[in-house]
C-alpha cells in the first residue's frame, strides 16, 4: 500500500516538468529583470512592473507586444533588451525612459543607442 505522503511526492514530481513548461515567471537578480514569454501577449502587461521597481537592466523575451499599450516600465532602466518580441514600433513609453542608454532589438540584431 502506498502512503498518502508518497502519493503527494509522486504527484508533485509528475507535475513539476509540466508546470515548468507551461508557467513562466520573471527572474530577478539584483537590479536585473528577465521575463521569457510563450510568444503571446502578456495577460496583464501593466502588472509586469511595480511603481517602486528600480531595475536598470531589463530583458523581455518571446512576447507579442504589438498590441500592448503600456508596460509601466521603471524609469530607472538603463539597458532594455528585446529578444524575439513582436513589435509594430518602438513604443513611446520606451522613448520616454530618462535613464535609458542602450536598447537592444534582436529582431534586427542591432543596438540602438539613445
């Protein structure tokens, strides 16, 4: 007979690869923020960042940002990297970042310096 504790452990192990595949979470390391998407638009893009965030290095990967009106990007960003993101244009919000020094757009494999 298998104990309930063993069943819980087996269920957790069976589900963990599936959860890792289907759920993406931001990775925060000091003042760096990285978020890998699944190719779709973020469900609530306005909640990706909080008003008091002080990230200086932000990477967004594999997001459809073509219809996203606002991300609420922190004004502290100095380096913004977009990897495989769908964009129709560089949003005005990005142009308004006062501290931005580098914008990497890997769709065109280029560095845009402000």
